[in-house]
């Protein structure tokens, strides 16, 4: 009797799991999250003053979540990277309990399409749902004298808060191999990534 019950339970579990077909990212889908790994340190230096700003990558998660919103029979895959930045945490209203912010978030839809990535950094927000894909451009960094040729200029002017402060990010430069390589604030300060 116990064997039959165990067999019946096992059969039900296999049947239940098979009802949830998983969506999976391709290598190309994941190009937005490949620049970072858990534990990475991102150093940015302000070009005129030399001040250093440090960001720590806390988590990189690529996993299957619950059922897709559009279909209860598929489990969508998601990718998320979170970061910590003490200077930014000290500038925001203190309703937040933890110094952990979302840098990248994306998921694979049940129709096989990848949802456009959302990039958030120090108050800057950019989503491909709201804007056309930016064109790739070349960028020469002043501090490190590096030339980069696969850089996307993300303009957050229309996406950011209604009344931006001078220290809020207006433009963010994203290099496909290295992630954020530069950002410019509304007051004109340029922060370039160093040590990569």
C-alpha cells in the first residue's frame, strides 16, 4: 500500500512539474548581465576633482521564477543584478532599510522574446520599453586613455524624476563587454570607470 501511494505521489509530482515548461535565455539574451559577477567592485573617478566612487555588485541571479504573467503553464527565466553604493544610499530618503539596489533586471517572456532590460543606477533609470534602442558609438575615456567602440549612450533625461538634482545622472555610457563605463550628472560632472 505504501509503495502504491509513493508511486502515485511521484507520478503526480512529475506530471505537475511537466505542466510548467521553462523559458530559457540564450547567450545573446544574457549579454546585458555578462559584464558583472557577484563580488565585483566598480570604481568611478570624477574627471576634474579625482574623487573616487565605489560600487559593489552584491548578487547576480539567473533563475526561473514563478509562472509567466501571460500563461500559467510556463515558468519565465529572469536575470537580476543588485549593487550597493554607500554614497548613494546616504543621499536618498531613509525609508529604505538596506543598501541594495537593482542594477539590471530582465526576463524571458513565454513567447520566446526577451523583455528589454531595465538598467537602474544611482537614481538613473533606462528601459528599452520606453525608448528606441540607442546606437553604438565610440568613446575615449580621459583618465585611463582607453578607447571603446561598442558603447551605448543611454539618455535618462525623459525617464528620470521630474525635478532632477545636479548630482543625478543624466547620461550613462554602457559598454557591452564592461557594463557602465561612464556617467554624466546634470551639473556636468563626468565620472569614468577605472581599474577595468
